[in-house]
C-alpha cells in the first residue's frame, strides 16, 4: 500500500472510532503513523487560550518587525540571478521567485503567523488575527479567517448573513478611517473588503429561493446599500486620487450615477515652444466644473468646453507626462473615472498601443472601452 493509501486507511480508522483513542507509532517508525500520532497529541491543545496581554504584546512585536522590514531596500536582482533561474528546477525556481516577489509586498506576516500557530497554538493566533484591522500586516489572515467561517456555514442563508455582517464591519472600519483621516492601506483594505463582501452577499441572496429567508436577507442587503452609498460619497473629498477612482467604481456598482469614460482622443496643437495637446474625453456623467486629473492626482490643463458626455481640455507639453493610465476626470463631488487604457508616452509621439501616426506626425490616440466592473446584483 502506498503512502496515500496508508494515510486514507489510518484516517478512516480514526473516524470510524468516533475520534476516540490515539494513533500509536509502529515499531517500524512509519513516518505517516508518526505524523498522525503527533497530530493526536496536539488535539488537546485546541482549547488552550493564551493570556490576552501576551497576545497583544506579540502583535505589537509583529507590527514593529513589519515596520522595520518595510523601510529595508533589498539589493536589485542581477542579470546573473535571472539567468540562473532559467536552469533551476521547480523548487529552487520557486525559492528564487519568493526572493524577488518579497521586494514588492512582503508576505512574511502570513508565514510568521502560520509558524506561530504551530509553536504557540491556535488559540494565540486566533486572538492576534481577530484583533487585526484594515491596514494591519495580519489583515490578510483576518480576511482568510472570515472566508473559512463562511465556508463552514450550514446553509446558503447563513452564508449570506455572514457576508452581510462582514460588509457592515468593513463599512464601519471604512468610516473610522475617514473620520481619522487615515489613508492607505487602512482605507483601501476596508473598501476592498466591503466591496467583496457586499458582492458575495448579493450573489448569495439572489440565489436563495423565494420565501421568508430571502425576503428578510434582501431587506438587510437593501438597508446596507442605503447606508453604504451616502457613506462612500462622504468619503470621497477626504481620500486620495486612486481611492476616489475605486470608491466611484463601488458607487457605480451600487447603481449610483457616476462619471464613465469610453474614449479619449489626444491631438497635438501648435508648434515650437507653443506646442501643446488637446485632450477630448468622451463618456457620461460629467458634471459642470469637471476637471482633468493627471498621474498622482494633479489637476492639469485648461478646460475648453464641457458637457455631460464630453470634456475638452488643452494641456501643455510639460504636462503631457502626467497623462497616463492613472489619469482621469473628476467631478466637483470628487467622483472620478480613469481615462480608459491611456498609457504614458513621454516622448510625445502617441498614446500607447492604439496610436495612429500620420505622415505629419500628428498623433491621435484611439479611444478604448474600459473593462467593465461586474455590477452588484441586488436580491
């Protein structure tokens, strides 16, 4: 019998005995039996709860370590490193990927938390993760824990109820972040959780059969949306440009009327020192006073004409580099829409893959339809 067969047989025996007794290692010191025996010995530690002060002190140390690692700039990957990974096997290649990947966003808190679960017990980890809020290095584990709770729910109605509660908690955290003027990652974490849980709640409620449960949960979902929409609008003036884009998208998914960009045309104007660019933005939901916002949230250009479906703005050559895919249109109420797939071309010769160059070297960037975001269904 192979290794997997022995594992299945031992687990079947363990389950058929009603969970009583323990697995005893054989004289041959079978590694499978030994592992299961070790697991049996750890079962009794499931109910052990750590001292709360110890758990909070542990979280403080983890956060301090996260802050220290965040300011560390590792050496760049060399060409030799990249060449070496091509000849490595899957395991060593994965290790190389880990070394490179951690230079972007460190995943060490998850690895550390998993190690702590083994060393200190599940009780300690549960307390630390439960205390982790948006912006915390352990917040990813907190969200994973929420997902596990949903998966273990006994019925679709219970799953929907958990999604609704998770969405309410995330909305409360978002409002606290706005009140305290906390930027990213606190706000962006809360918004991401809110939109994900709202979507999952709506999808689950919509799949429920007609009846009292469906009616009750649909009413709760509608109540959540009635609170969510004004709260998101209230957040817009005090958050950053990228968060304004994400928040506007969330409002659009909830059915609010928000600006949308469907096409962008960039045309060179003037010559010599007076050379500039005319940006024509087509879409919907543009309000009087709408402005063009460049990379990083900087307002650029001079609005030549505006209407609900089109905005024409003249920008200088010195502002051209700010007109990237991160640029967009912002209404006076701070709702915003990105300029579709417009990409940066700092040499002033086009707007990206869709550029059409003419013999007179006057580039015209083709418009693109933005990738639509799935709307949030209502139950």
